[in-house]
C-alpha cells in the first residue's frame, strides 16, 4: 500500500509518501520553490517524493489530503447565512472545494500523465493534526489535543488515541480560535507577514503582562477549559478570513477591527517598537498560555490519561510547551517536529493507514524529522565547481577539528549534513552554528547573515546528557520544541543562549539518534567545557536551505566564515 499524503491549497503546503505504514519521504513545497510558507498544490514536493523513493505516480494507491469540505458542513452554512458576506463566502468556499475536487487531475497534469489508479481521500484537518502526533509518539494510549488557527471549521479538537483508534471527544468551532486570537494580536503589534507569531513570542521576553485586563475583554475563559472570542474585536466574525497569495506566498487579510485598535489606542502601536509593544506581547503570550494550560488540564481531568500528544500550529509555541508539564497533571508530553499545517500531510496518510484501514500501530518514539533529500559528495563538488568555489574533501575527524576551532574563535559556520529536516526548526542538518559564550553573537550573526530583529533569541543544540547541568526542569527536546530557564550560575556562561527573561529554546542531541552532530558538539565541549552550540536555521530571509546550491548560494551572498557540506569544507 503506497499513500501520497498532502497539505494543499493552504499555507505550508507539503507532501509525503508512505509505503506499508512507513513514512519514506516528506518535504515542504517552500524548500524547493524558495518562497516562505508557499501555498497551493505542492507539485514540486510530490515530484521530490517520487524521485527520492523511485516510486511511479501510477503505483500510488491512495492520495490523502488534510482537508474535508464536508466536515461541519451544516455549521458552515449556518454561520455563513447569518453574515453580510455570506454569498461571497459561500462562492469562495465552493471555488476552493472545486479546486480540491480536481486534485488528482492537477497532479497528473503537472507530471505529464493522463491516468493513475490512485483514489483521493479527504481527511478532516484537525484529525490529521492529531494523527501526525499520536501515530509517531512513544505512547500506546494518550490524550490528544490539537490547537490551531482554523481548518475545516474547527480551531481546536481533542480526544483519546488508543491502539489504532483516534476517538474525537469534542472540538471548538470557528470563528472562536486561539490561533486567530494570537495572529490578530501579532498583526496589531505590527508583524503582518504570514507566520510572524514567533516574533511576538520572542518579544514577550522583554515585557510585563500589564494588559491582561484589556485582553480579557476580547477573549473570555470558560470554566470547562474552553474559551470564546468577543466578535466585535475580530474582522473574521463579519468578513471572514481572506487568504491571498503573491507568487504563492500566503497573505492573510487584516484580522483586527477598529474596536480592537481603539482598545489599545493609547499605546501608540503604530509607532516604532517600544515598551508598550513588549508589554502587550507579554500579555498576549501569558493569556495564550493560560488558555492552553486550562484546556490541557481539563482534558486530563476528562480522560485521566498520563500522556498527552499536542499538535496544531499553536503547538509551535515553544515557550508554552516548556511550561506545560509543570502547569498540568500530565506526566509525559509528545510534540512532533512539524505540528503546524505542513505536518498534516503526514497526518492524513497516517490517519488513513491506521484509523481507516485499521493497520496495527507500534509506538517506538524514534520518529525522525530527517525525511527530505540527501546529496552525495559528487553532487556537492559538482555544484561548488560550477560556482567557482575552492574546497577541501576531508575526513570528519579533521572537519570537526576545523569547525570547532573556527566557532571557538568567533566564526560562524554553515552546517549541511544528511537529509533535509521536515518542519520549521534547524535540527542539525541544515544549520548555522556559532559560540554560545559570546555576548555579541546576535550582532555578529545579524551582521554576517541573518539581518533580523535584534530582540529575537537564538536557540542552542545541547548534548542530551548535559541538559540538567544548565537548564531548570529540562527534559528531552529533540525537535527544538521547548523553552526552559537557564540556571542562574550559567546565564553569564552562555550569554548568547540566554534570552532577556533568562530562558532558552533548546534542542537535545543524542548520540544514538544524531551521531554526526553529537560528535561535533562533543568536541566543542572538550575544547571549551561548553556542551552546546548556537543553532539557527540555515537561511537568510528565505526558507531553510534544501540543496547544495541553496546552501552555497547563501554562503556566497553572506559573510559566514566557513561552510561544511557532508565532508566538503569551504572557507571564506
């Protein structure tokens, strides 16, 4: 059984291919097209799936897509019928449904084919989120929670996973959405690009939660662990949410109303970034955390399960994730490497294979994010020669010596190894590395490569066996999905890793799961007594690099000191 799983016609379009229950390959369309959060039909990711696995499209049995136009259909019609935009909204939804219905024909056309046996199966959006977490988790049984912006007229869904079955208990329907609340506040704070919510999370570290009383006017908490938005502050209650594309980069229409602007008019949010922005960001983050924790704890009380699988776009909030165990009664929490919408491509395939077909589920906790393409030394050398770059081909022992020396001396290194990671985090295969001991590392990285806002923190990759020596209440975080407090005696030891509020987002690196990267960090530890490296995504205002050309092109146009692709080393 071969399944092609898709997230299509929405931001973060992606494709995966599964054979006999095993995910063989997965990739976001943005990595190939080089447009962040690319929206549409991921034809290039589909081609990459087929090329890597050497599977013909005509051999695919099922195409699963993480959308179901029929989900909550009565609620959709009822909601649209009461709004002034109802006719236009219904027409837009109908056009979108028509696009989805021609999915197979559109793929065939992109591949130059006329016919294939694959049938198309629609899977509800949030069930795909739940599946993307549960079926790759280490749990045989778990409470499940998905919190997102919106998808198939739901913003939140919860239930229980046991064996092959995902049993949905309930959901929160659009237009009430924690994700939309956070996105609305993101826009109000002046960050108006699709996916900018992480900037609010970073800015919050510099502020105080001074405006919770005002925010509680626009989002109310319910006693049973839910929430409700006050419609007059959000445009989507009356006008819907318009997702536009510019070269297939998604743009969302303005979400906040004049009433919301008036509520915070005294803060002068249209001016240059100031303390008011920071305090409102902190207030937004704190309230979002409270809602997440309340929903999670209520789910624990409902199910009595000790395990939680968390998914959805809101599960990318690593600050909240780091506090979740302490804030709730759950004993174990699993968050997949791509909990956002790209991950629903995998979730749709897993849901069909296990839930619909009833195939057995064997949890092992060893799911890896490295699901994209890999390149040989020959391909790397050919690309370097085409670009006129001098290089050395060296054994890894010598590579690691040169890289760690460069970093310890203040250098910045591009690190390109193995298969491309699936998900938004740099996990040691497509990374830019630097020294966490340097106080000036943000300025250095911004000057040489990133050119981004100075308030945004940099994460670290740390030897898994050393996390308790540096971070409070830290647990394994292999996908860089959690933030923890730095121990007081180490804040000055690793100033580049320590954010304004004393926190740090970490990736734990184990010898078993990531031996190449573990060996590099271990050598840096041996030389400096510091068991970690600054790890930021290998890019410059673009998607994370995917191919040797992407990486070398980034190296050429920036000022990083060294780049390593497999065991090919190129110096500035």
